[in-house]
């Protein structure tokens, strides 16, 4: 999805949380770019994008999942990031 936080633009992926809901992780640099500090009230606007980018599974996680079929099955059920 695309959006703005206090008028600072960003793109992020909405991820399933495995509990029937989702979470949104914004870029770590976004609050600073938006001039926002912990505890501030800011405007957040989000909108879907035409094509959602697929998240990349880090190599160490991919290796750990390959070594543990039960963990991989849980990962597949709770995430779109499957390689």
C-alpha cells in the first residue's frame, strides 16, 4: 500500500498476522522524515496500490524454514512471503 504519515510519503506491505488480521510495518526512517516523535498525534492516510509487492524472505529465515517443515507450514499459513 501507499500512504502518507504527516504528509511524508511511504510504501509498505500489509501483512497477515496469522490471527485473522493484519499489521502494517512502516519504514524505520518514516517518523523522522515526517517530523514525528513518540507520543505525537499525526495524520495517516493509506490506499491500496495496483500491484502489491511481494516481500522477500531473508536468506537466514529461508534456511531455517527449510530445516523445519512444521515452522515452514506455519509461515505459509500466516504470511504471503513464501519462497
